[in-house]
């Protein structure tokens, strides 16, 4: 049941970063912006994340693929949002996380963003990419050469 551990890992990665960032902010408050601009910018960034998430999920559904991480990929999707990012759904999650960090104006959350990205890569994406390489072989290798992991 590796997919269940992926769900738990995602929860631990994002939830842990949010909790750690909140704790660090309580001990040593650091703000992203000094004015109320953080609210507007946070809403825009989080909104972009939500829009990307909706686009990626609806794109998958239109192609007959399941966005459910508990089901193996039936087809390799290389167009739409998957044409510019191999992980548009994780990218969407990161945008929402960054938007929330801006919205609440907590710099610690943004400082932890690279750690979140590295943890996603090490704990989840690496295994998913091995599965895709085993399932789709050369087609996935070509896709990896053409499309970056994030952007």
C-alpha cells in the first residue's frame, strides 16, 4: 500500500511545514511584507494554485485518467498542464501553500518552501517517477527529457 503512505507523507510534509512555520513565527515573528499587500498577493498566488489544480484534474478526467493517487496511471499524459510541468498537481499544492504563507504574512512558511519541495521529491515524486518509468518505459524517458519537474 505505498499510495496510502504517499497520502500520509503529503499530510506530514505540508502539515508539518505549516505547524513548524507557525511555531517559529510564534517564537520569532518574521513577516513577508510590512503592509496589507500580502493579503492581495496571497489570494492571487493561492488562486493560481487552485486554478492549476482544477485544470490538471479536469484535464485528466477529460482524457479518462484518474487523478486518484490510489489508482495506477493508465496512460501517460504529456499535454495540457502536463506539457509544462511533470507534476502540475504538486506544483498547485505548492502555490496554494505559498499563497497561504503570504496571506497570513508568515515569512517562516516561505523559508520552509524549499524544504517542502525537497521532501516531496524525496518521499513521493521519486517513487512515482520510478513507477511511471517502469510502466511507460521509453515514452516516459522522452517526456522527462522534454518537460521539467516543476516548471
